[in-house]
């Protein structure tokens, strides 16, 4: 048909075989890369995401199927316990009915679309009407999830409420030194007086991830956190996740990004329908 197709993307592996050329913007200039020049050296030179695919088979997972969730791989000694979790949408099949537990540190949740990953974390956060179940963290019942859980949703625009970046991060932390350190690490220190809605999509996402880092809440939930991140900012996110792990937090991350999982490391749980 003779059309020109432009794709703005950080994850490149699935496009490698169909793209005719790659154009990189660096320091205000456009660098043109032909298909023949695309290799792993190029990824390192320009700090790009991998050009070769990281597959699910490249990482270790433990599988949860709905019909098995009560009988296998449940460890009551782990700090985060989700007991008798039941949820279904009106007049639809059951989404999940399970017990599941998570270790301290970094945990990933993977699985096909529609298997119940987002429904699970919305239930954990107390956002799903009709959900039944109890959440325990280190043997304490989490009656009010908002006091225990920091959440970064896929659409971050629904989570920004104040008039400046500094006010936003101050909602979760009173320590100015911690706030300054986090904003600097995320490259947002020069925008602390800016309105949060004036930030780019990636900057908004980084701000909310930084708020999880600055908060004292012990459970952190990230829903597709690399969707708008380049390689550099993905690496910064991984550093922050490991810092939160060292502080004793439990991090649950929903993702389809196996490159991210492989570079970060952590426990991986795959949700499957029974």
C-alpha cells in the first residue's frame, strides 16, 4: 500500500524482523541505523533495550492454576499471606479462588491477558467490590489496605493530586533528605516545583515509583512499570526495587517484560486458569 509506519517504542525485540530502519534521538540529533547495523553492540552503545528476545523459558517460574491454588505452593511462613481470596464479576465465571503467599523482596506475577493478574492486585488493594478474602502481613491482619500498600497503576494520571512534584512526594514522606535523594535518583529534582500533570508519561510513572521508595508502607505493587521506560530508567527502577528489598519491603510486580525480569531477578509466579 506504500504507507510509512512510525513506531515509538523502547522494547525492540519483537520489531527487529519487521523494521526497515531504526532512528535514535540523542542530544537533539537523529541517528539513522540500517537493518544491517542492528546488533547487540548497538544496544550497548546507545543504551537501548535488547534486540534479541528474552523468553519465559529463560526465567524460572512457579505456576498457579486456579484448581490447584489451595493445595500446592502455599507457604504460611512467608510474610504476605492472601487467604481465601475469591472474586468474580457479576454474571461471569470465577476469576480466582485461592490462597497464595509471597516472600519478602522482589516478586513478579506473569500470565496471559485475562487470567486475573490485575483483578488480584486490585483485590489486594481493596479496590474490587464483591471481593472476599483476608490479607495478613507478618501475621497482622491488613484491615485497611491503604495503610499497608503503595500502588503504581498502569494509568498513572489517576494517582496524581497535588500542585507540585514536591507536594506529591510529601504525601508519603516527611523526611526532606529522603525526598531529595529519591527525586535526584529519578532525574526529577529539577522539576520538584512543576505541576505533576505537566510531566511526561514516563516522568509521572517515575514519580509514583519514587513515592513507593520514599513511603514506609511495607507492600509495594507495580502494574506494568516498564511500559514507558527506556533502558536507562528501567535500570534505575531495578536499583530502586533492590533498595526497597534491602529495607525489608515486599514488592509485587505485574509484567509481560521478561527482559526486565531477567535483569532484575526475583521470584516469579505465573497465573494460569485451571
